[in-house]
């Protein structure tokens, strides 16, 4: 994670959100599936959370990940084999639109837990080849190709062909569940 003050900002936002809900540290840790000690270190700004940890916390709080990143354009976070950078965040008619670049190392497969029915992801491959989408319904994509899905179930991103891959990911949070905002269903791989 980049930015000297970002870990502190994340910690402050987590503490404030917990206090607002009247939750204990242990309760949020349990909801997010992380250790209480780890959460304490994150809240105190002494531990850099991974991408998976930030998503687990933001999902548990019902907030977009960009909120935890203090909407800091250029904020970077990663995990084993994956690096993300926040490019932009905007609120459009009550829908939060986050734009990230993602770099997947050669052979990396990153799985993400469900974000909820009001979250839609749009992925565009800019370099390399990837397999992406809901687990069991991923699609192989090359440069210039894109896909989208409702993130209400576990989904994955994987670099293919033994090479790294670069993608742009647009995440719409609060996109609605009436079907009007749902992308076309992702077909099963053939």
C-alpha cells in the first residue's frame, strides 16, 4: 500500500464506522473473517492490509473499498501476485463508481468473495490475457476484450499464458437489483 498517511486514514475510517454501528473490534473481525489482533493493528495504522482484507472489511461495513482508501486517487493495495491502483471514484445519482487498474503477475489467480447484488464489475483487458468472472463462469479475454458481472457471488481474475496481465476494472456500487443495471449473463466457458 502506498502513501504514508493511507494506513492511518484506513484505520480512522474503520474505527469511525465501527463506532457508528456500535460494533466491537471482535464483532467486525468476525464478520470480516480476519483476526482480532490483525484488525487492531489495521485500525492503529501499524499494519498494511491486503486487497482481500480490505474487501472483507468493506463488504462487512457495506461500503465501497474506495471509501476505506479515503478516495485517494493513486492509492495502491495488493496481495500475492496482484496489485491495484485507484484511478478515480465518483458518486453518480447515488451509485459509487470506482475505477482501478489491476496488474496480475504471471500465473496469478485472485479470487474475491461476493460483494453483493448491488455491485457490478466491468473488466477491460489492456495487456496480456486473463480469465475473469464469477467462479465457474469465467471467460478468457485478450487485449481490448471486456466482460461484466453482478458481484453477488465469488469471482476470480487469472493471468493466462504464463505472462502478466493488465486490466481496468470499473466497479459500480449501489447499481440496483431490479435487473435494469444487470449486465448480460456470463456464459459458461466452452
